C-alpha cells in the first residue's frame, strides 16, 4: 500500500465520522416551532408559491429536505413519498420536498420522479440554515424529514443520508398525531 493511500483512507473515515456526528445532531429539536417557509414550488410541473403557514391550516406537513434532484437516493426517496402520498392525504397531511436545486430542474423532477403526486420547492440558503440541514462545506441540504403539527411545532426530525426510513418514520409520526387529535 502506498504511503498516500495509507493516509487518505483514515482521513476519509474521520471526515465521514465527523459528518455523521454533525449531521445526526444538526436537525431542529422535536417540540420547537418550525421556521416559516415561503418559497417557489411546483407540483405536476405547475409553479406556485408554497407557504408553510397556509399548508398547516389544512393539517400536518411533512417537510423533507433532499440534497439534489435526479440523484439516486433522492429519486428513491421521491418514489417512496409518491407511493405513500395517498396514505399521508388520508391522515390530512401535506408532503413537500425541498432542495437547493433551481425551480426548472425541480419542475422536471416533480413530473418524472415525484410522479405528479406532491410538491417540491426551492430550499434557499436561508431556509437550509433556519432548519439546520446544511451539508458541511457545500450549499446543499442534507436528507432530513420534518413532520410539523398544525400548531407549527415539530413532531419529528429525522436525519439520515439513506432514503430508506424517511417515509415510514414520517407516516408513523403523522398517524400518531392524527390518532391523538381525532
């Protein structure tokens, strides 16, 4: 093994571990008030202005951040949220994904990967910062799902770069809230 490889591998492990530690504790705590969001969004390729306050008037909101449209993990996550949209709607919940991508890219993503089922919007640097979901070094968000109650309080904050548990954990939080508020 070359000297260069012997040093790169441990450094990569340390960087990944540091990212995981920072990432795991970065999300806003459960019970705190969610920062207000007003941002350009699209659903089924049609633009509109998303306002968190308006969505909360209808019920809980699943606000999920994803790093970049059309990447493998984000596409998997969009498909899973798309498949579960009817289950969320049955509980009175709205789903919206947010990414630092430009609106034209999100418009295509809303049709092809979100399958016209839920909205995606622009996560500005200010929104990413307010929700404490910024990836280290780059301006993209990490993968964090929030469930926000109609009163604006955070019910769930789940951060993991794997898309695998985001939908299940979000749906469970919405169902738990709904059963307590029948």
